[in-house]
């Protein structure tokens, strides 16, 4: 999938390109006037029209040129990168994009950039806690902004009907929000402005947009474009599933799993560590049970396999070692080897259609490499500090995309973010 982004200045173009790169899209910025190669090995190209302070005529002309380049390049997704303080010929450039992409094309504007202190609530753009019209941009010598209400600012520049959906609609979730967005379009709005105060809300808007069978332009400072591109990519790869194997028993891992299952509405397959910490028949029986449970699930795109059961106390390995007449280290390895064997058997099953894997915990990753007879992992990218993306070398799963992460690494979103990154690689 190729993504075409039109920006009105170079730094903004680069900012959006970086966000796309962090989501796994190979991105590049093309400066105004530079030749656009017919063949180019990128997932996303951001064209700088350098039109923020140009006349509407110039902005329109350069936008038409950029859209023409994107069409010839084969872009399937289109975005308008807007300034986070809403300066520039935003309405004119969105109108031009809609015109060039056809009468069925529509646009969703989300000016929020929470990481930079920009949020929209009640339709008003707030910059670091201050309404837009009370910031320095109100005194811009070229384009002073005298109000903060985004729908009205857009209507001033646009010839299209502009709709607005407030936070109360966004908080209903992606399914309900998609219906509200679609209703606005059906009522004649070709542009809809949405509230958002957090990155999670922006992701909800992106998911809602994905549910609509329309050509939708994402117009924003970067976060919505990145989230929407990810969502579209996941939708296209819905038959290509990911196995998440988590053996770490830390409190942080529990928080990360809770966030992941909540965001994906997932139902993990829990593996009993007490049965794996054994040299009796319970080891084989638990592996068979868990493998069958995973393979029986044909619906979830991300299937979670874990020994971390919420609310259960940690296994007393010291006591278990006495019962088994084995060392604690040997039983701990027995658990990770068991989880790895389940993972291997699941990944081997062609009907399961698993195309990637995530593993948390160094011992689990080492066991997975061992039981799959991998020689190692080709390292390709850093997802976040101490979380690496790569492909397995040799063994049963040569070339399998995998992300590995330490059990004590990242915040509560770390596993979720890793999974989303992996989904862009199919």
C-alpha cells in the first residue's frame, strides 16, 4: 500500500514522515519542485508544496500537481498534512484534493497533536492549554487567526459543507463513531471535523474511518495519518495473523497484557505454569491442550498465548522443585520450553495462517529459537528501546517476522505498539 501526503511546509512534511516511519512505513519527503520518480521504493511519500503563505491560486496549482504525481506513483491512501496551529490554505487544499480524487472522496480533519500539547474539544483548538486565538498565531503578520473554532475556520476557506462530531461521539467507540461520520457524509458534508484529546481517541477515529467504504482523506498534523495508515494496513492483512507469546510474570507484563487485551478485545489462551513446571505427563498434556485451544480460534487476528493469568499468585518454584526433585532453574526452563513448543506447533499449522510472532522475555525467545531450530534473528529495526524487529534465520520458520522484547521493557502500551508495528510488515 502506498501513501501520499501533501504538506505545505518542509518541517511539517518531515514530522509526518517520521511518524509514519515509526509505524513501519518506509517514508521520504520530496521538496517543492523536485522531480518525482515513477519508480520509488517507499511506502509513503510526503510532498512539500511550500504553500502555507502562498496565494490560494498557487496552493491549488501545487496541490493538483502533487495529486497527479501520487496517482502516477500508485498511491492508494491520501493525506493532507496541516499545521498544528491551523495556519495556511487548509480549506483550499482539501477542496482541491477532494476535487481531484473524485466526487465520492471525503475528508476527516483532526487537528489534535496531544504529544505537542494540541487538542480539540468542543471544536475548539487548544494549544498548551490556551485557545488558538490567544496564542502567538493570532498576531501572525500574514494570516492572523482571530478564532479557535475549527469548523468555522474551515468553512471560511472551503466551498464544501463542513460537519462536526464532538468528544461525546468519539467516546462511543469506533463502531458508533463510524456510523456518525457516515451519517454526516450522507447529509452532504464532504469534510468532518472531530474532537480528540488523546492519542487513544485519535486511534478510535482512525478505526472508525477504516470501517467506511469510502475514499477518505485524513487531514491532521500527523497522528491521525499514522493511525489511519496503520489501521488500513491491518485491515488489508486481516487474514495474516500474529502470535503473541508472553512468559514473563512481572507486574509490568500484566499491565501490558491488560492494555493489549483491552484494546483488541482479545481472549488470551492461558497456559498453566504449574503443569509445565514438571517432568510428568502434565507437561505434554498441557502443551496439547493449549495448542488445540489456539488452533481452535479462527477469528482473532492477534492471538495471545501466556502463562500470566490475572489474579493468580506466582508459582512457588522452590516448593515445586522439591516435589519434582529438580532444580528451580530446570523447572523455569521447562516452563519456557513448554511455551515455546506450543508456539512452534501453532506456527507450523498452515491453516492457522500466522505470519508473524511477538515474544516477551529473553528466556521465552531463547527457547522459541531453540525448539524451532533457528540459527538466530536478522535484526532490521528498533521498535522501542530494548524491543527489536527482525526475521528468524534458519530452522522451521526461516524468514518469519518477529519482535522480541524484555519482560521489564516499556510502558503499558509496549506490547500493543509492538504488535501494531509488526502488522505493517506483512
